[in-house]
C-alpha cells in the first residue's frame, strides 16, 4: 500500500488509527476518530448526539431456540439487585489510609518525578483525583453500554437474545446510577469522557451492522472493563467502592458471556473477507482501548504544566500500573477474540507486538464465573473459571 493512501496518511493525523492497514476498516473508523480524537466532540458540551443506522429486527414467530442465551436470561432475572442495598452512609475520606481509595503502588503516579516531591496530603488528593478519573471513564462507558444494549436488543435476530438484552438494559442503567452517585456524593468530581473512549462508542453506535455493536461493546469495552473492575476491587480498601464493584462485576460477567455466545457461531460461518474486516476492526479498537487508560484528562489538570504529554505517556506505559492493566484486562479479551474466530495467524503478529499473545490460551468468558472473578488475588490475577 502506498504511503499516500488515506489509511496510511491518517495514522499521523488520527493518532493510532490505521495500524491494521485495512482501508475498509480505516474508512469505517475515520469518521468516529475525527469526531473523537480531532474535534473532541465528547468535550464540546454537556451532551452529544450520534445518528443510528441499524435495522430493528422483529421476530413474529418468537422461537426460543438458543438454550445458552435462555440460561443467561434466567440467571439475569434471578440476580437483579437494587442500588439502594449498597452502604451509601459510608464516609469516603481520601486521607484515611486505613480505607485507602487506591494504594500508590496500584497507580502510575509513582513514576512521575513531580508527584514524588509533593507533600503526603497532596499525594493522597491526587490519588483520589486519578481514582475519580478512572471511575468517570467507567461511568461514561456504562452510559455507552446502556445505549448500545438498547440497539443490540433491537437488532439481534434471536428471541432469546432479545429477552436477555432487555435485562442488560436494566443492568447498565443501574451501573450508570451507582457510578454517578459515588462520584458526585463521595468524591465530588466528574471528569469528561476520554477521546479514545468517545471514538469507540461513536464507532459502534453509528455502525449499522448489529454484530459490530456486539463486538465493540460486549467483547471489547465490557471485556476490558470487567478486568478493570476486578483489579480496582482487589486494590481498594474503601468498603463502599469494594461492595459496589462486587455487584457490577457479577452483572458484567454475564454481559461479556452474552457477546461470546452470540458471536461464536456467527463469525464461524462469516465469509472470509467479512471475518477479516471484523478481525482488523477489533485490533484497531484494542489499540484505542489501551490508549484510553493513559489518563490525559488527569494529566491536563495536574501535570501539563511541568512535563510533555510524550513524557507522561512514556511514564504511564512503563509503569507497573500499565503492566497490571495489560495482564488483567487483555487476559480476558484475547481468549474471547480467539473463541469468536478473530485471532487468526494473519492478525496474531499485531497482538504479539503489543505483548498480548501470552493470554491466548486462557479460558474465554463463557467459561468464567463471577464468583471466581471476585476471588482474584491482585498479585496473581488469573481468573480460574467455571463454565456458566
């Protein structure tokens, strides 16, 4: 491919976009990338609008012929919970080390020279701010999941999938409720959406293909969030946050399994050129998801005055925080992609360059139990799975 091809030229203009060198995928993602990475539409006001192009699929036969999805539906109905059961009277104090929000060793701040010179109390405040940044991105992702779940429920072609999808809509609404309440009432801070996350949400919300909505939300965003929630729950000493995350993890384990079960057979029969495009699309989204955790909104607030963004990125990428991020989050994503036929020999070198192929032999999300995810040791975050 020539150097002046748009899918090559766009790499420098649109950040990480274009690494797969697939012109069709580049064109699919170029609009969302322009709106998210260049125009920063997620930061242009209190609300955003995205056009929907999918078809709503009605099934007038109401056939119930997907037993795995039917089982998920029954589990989802059984495991519903109310936000009011959480201990909201808990006092959250970033200066109380016995209830540390996020210990210093779990965050990338120790890699920043300017942070190390701060008084202890100011360091605690910055750790609380970075925790608020992470929870803000979880909140924005959950709103994306809420709207995407509505679209998926409309577009999926199996009645068992529609019935399960209806429970996920309720789940995601509840997650938006609890994350927002925690940020407003307990941390008093809400960060804007990260540009990479906005780009991903834009891409899956505006694409008319139902399976890309599954792939983008159920496999990619929800899959990595599940790992992030588990890491944060095991790291925090704050009891309300720990309990909140326990309930969210239980829901998310079902959501990711829904994506694996729905796409496993579909992608196994897809024409090769279409399967290849999905494979490249997933890789491009993986890079955006990694960049989502560079915390540029936090950097702009606290460190843009004393170090360049390039220096900040380098410090975060070499930190133990990013190592744990790759381990806990991509540990589930890579086997899920393999399970749904999107980890062929052709794409493997791309993930190998990111150091992610070490996880390909782990078990996929339709083989995990929420209970085992909740029991993970933060020093050894291997999910020991039970088949759903």
